[in-house]
């Protein structure tokens, strides 16, 4: 029989040398490792998918630095819990004890008022905050708190990391060592884990304890893993691999102009309890990236969808999401705005900080006017149709085309307008 404590908890590493993965953060000479070793640890947020070691890393850091460690879950804690924890931390400060670490799991679930309650203690150094989130902190963490924290991105564990964890489980865990376990094929168990160490070890436990023969032996192959996992799989794991696979299917269905598939994948997320704000945010991005100037109203509708989801809540907001998904799927498509800004960024990287042409520089002082700033600038509204040919690009890259209208009715009209205005300059 398996122990009551899950294998993933039993196998949780205690120090950085046991920690698997995230070499870019905790490997030799990495930025976070150097901060830990120097003892000069900033407040920071760990952003990454589930099961890649966020909670474990926070615990290891606290142990390594011999700091008091307070842990709160944003799902179960409120402002009162935060304030009580900060009061405890202040007592440590009063008695000249080490600065405590306050770990907040799923910090993206904290409300604005809960996050506000952290600001003073983080700024004054009463606590060192370590937040963990699976969602982009730019959207989910308030700006004042985000500006006081570093953000470190954790990556999904790769095949080598996951294989290492499996071998460690079989060779070091006292419970697993009681049995003769042979892993003949790795493909299925690694695929189903989705880069999540916790899920990997849960699957290992499930397969082992549902398949041991009377001699306490089991040989694990792809067929056995698939059979056992499919017996126990949930419809939608909003924190795991399916979260990323299904949102990808949803976006690609809309980009591919299939409203039926779009609504199906939306329903999969709705039934699985996905955060509606997450879905709405992705629709806003898609409206700009994939529909763009072929139908600028798409971005307005998607933005209004996001606002409506925040206003009316669940379950009614699923109707708003459905309307928006269908509208975006059936809309003409263009990624010309997305391509234009990518091209422009690449041009900036290659050409550097080119000087602004004198004729379009601002001239707030007499000296700037004497130097020719703003000379010969032609004010567009003083000319017929509010347009006059003027040079707005740096000399070195003048005549460069970054925006290329695509083949759809609205952008065809835009192309003709640009051709008429700019004549031979941009060759539209």
C-alpha cells in the first residue's frame, strides 16, 4: 500500500543541489542563485506553469538563508490573514531576527485590496515577498506591487528533467524501493505529465499501485500508462497541459474561421471551470493580431467583451464569450498590423537609434529653434484633404515599407488611398 503522503511531497527536494530544472535561474552563476548565495534577496514573483518547482524553490530559499517562512494561499487567505502575517513579521524585526520570507501561492488570485495590503511591508523590507503564479503577472498583479518585485520565468520541465525525477523516485523513495518497478517505455508517461513534475509523480503512483502483480512487480510501458490514465482522466485540467492545448485549439479555430470548432473549445473550457477573464484576454489579443485592420471593429468588440465579463460575472458571461468568439471566427482576417510592428522592431534592432529628422523635431526653446528644430515642417491640416507629402522617417531608412495591406475589402481600400496619397514614394 502507498503511504498517505503523496509521492510528489515525499520527493520534494530540500536544497538547490537536489532541485531539478530551471538552470537559467538556479544553475551556476545564474542571477537568482547569486542573489541567494549573497543573501541579498529581492522580493520576486515566480511565473510558470504548474508543477515546475515554484513552491519548492521558495521553501529551499528560506531554508538556505535560515529565514522564517510564512506561507499563504491566495485561494484560502484574505486581507485579515495577510495583516496577521505581517504583524508576526514585524515582531521578528523588533527582536532583530532575520527578515522573514512571505510566500503567496497563486498570487494572481489575490484581489486588488489584498495586493494593496502587501505594499507597505514589501517596500519597507518587513518581509521579502515570493509570489507564485501560473498567469502573466503583467495582467494579474497590480503595478505598484509589480514594480517592487523582480519577475522570474520558470520553464516547463523537459524530457531529461522528468526522466531524472522518475529515476530519483524509483531509487530513493522508501516506498517505491519496496517494489520491483521497471520503466520499459517513457513516451506516454512523459507526454501525459505535460512538463509538470507533480503530475508525473502522481501518474507514476497511479500506474504502480493499480498494476502491481502478486510478486510486487510491474513493468511500465506506453500501453499500460495510457490505459490507466484514461480510466482516471478529467474532462479539463485548467492548471495542467490541457489548459494550454485547449486554449491553443480555441485560438487556432477562430484564426481558421471555424465558428463551430471555436464554440466547442469554448464549451470545453466553460465546463472545466476556466477563468473567463483568461479567455476574454486571449480574444482581445487575437482580435488585434489575426483580424486587425481587416475589421478594426473586432478589437472594439473583444475589448467590450473583456469589460462585460468583468462586469456581469459567471455564468452569464459565457454568452458574451460565445458571441465574441463567433464574431471573430466569421470576421475577415489580417495580421498586417502584427507583421508591421515585428518588421519595425527588427529594423530598429538593426539600424539603432537613428536621429529624428529636423523638420519634425519639437522646438520648445529658443536655442532649438535657432538650431533648425521644426524648420520647414508642413502642417497637414493647412493643405487640401489634410495631407501633404513630408518626410517622417530618418534619412537612412526613408522609403522603407513596414505596413503591407493584405487582400481584404477594407485593406484593399486602404492600399488605394495610400497609393494615391504617397504616389511613387512607398510604391503601394
